[in-house]
């Protein structure tokens, strides 16, 4: 299917896509704050600049968009029909970078938790809370 806008317009649209404060990220942040967790955002000193950092728990939460980070078997992880070679290379680089960042976070003693855009149901968010609490034995609510 052909694009409905010209190349310059599409380029401008794609350049405007931000990597911070996305709707899924805000959903996770609001949930964690409501549950009593306190955190920092986008710490530059950690690999991959995690979206949410709970230093007390040594947990780094990365909220991944299914399209950009290639959530396998997800309906949102589609590949554009035009310029497929570019997109395959772009997505492969993103996935490789994500793996490196997760590996490096673990090496530094952090527990990385990936939250997918399509997995923001109340039960999945409750599971996120449990994972954070389990990352630091003996800790209760809050952060």
C-alpha cells in the first residue's frame, strides 16, 4: 500500500515521535506512584536510560513500544510495507541495543523489567508491582 503523505511530510512525522513521556510510560508511572513507589526518570548514567528507575529496589523499568522494540507475536509489531530493508535493519538494531542494555543493567546489579505497550492491563500492572517488591527481599510497599 502506498503512503498517503509525501516523503518530506512522513519524515517530519517520524522525526516528531518522542522517546519520552509516551502514553504507555505515563500509565506505568501513574500506577507506580499511586501504589506508593517513588522513582527517577530517564537516568542518563544507566544503560539505555530506563524510563523509570527505582533506586531503592535497584530496579530499572523499560516501557517498550511493541512496534519499535519488536514484541514478538504482537499485533502492534507490524513492518511497514515500503522500504522493508531499511525497517528490518532498523528493528534489528533496536533489538540488539535492547539486549545489550538489559545485559549491562544486570551486570551493574540492577533488575531490569520490560513492560510492553500491549500489556498494560490492571493484572499485568499488579504483576509489575510484585516483581519490583520481590527484587528487594523484605521490602514492602513504597520506594
